[in-house]
C-alpha cells in the first residue's frame, strides 16, 4: 500500500489561519485545517 510520507507546505501558519477563516466550503475548510495541524505540529517541536 502506497501512502503520503511527506508534504511541503509553503504557507505560513498565519496564512493558513487566514485561509481557514475565509473559507466557506466545508470540504476545503477541513483540508486547510489538516494542513494547519500538520504545519503547527512541525513548528512546535519542543
């Protein structure tokens, strides 16, 4: 089974937050929230 092992997100966390707030389509909003979660976790590695 093949899966995604890496993604490259060019937007900043702030840009993703703004996109989520502007998005009215529930499917697109959910996808942006997944990207936000992945990005937020990458930047907050304590």
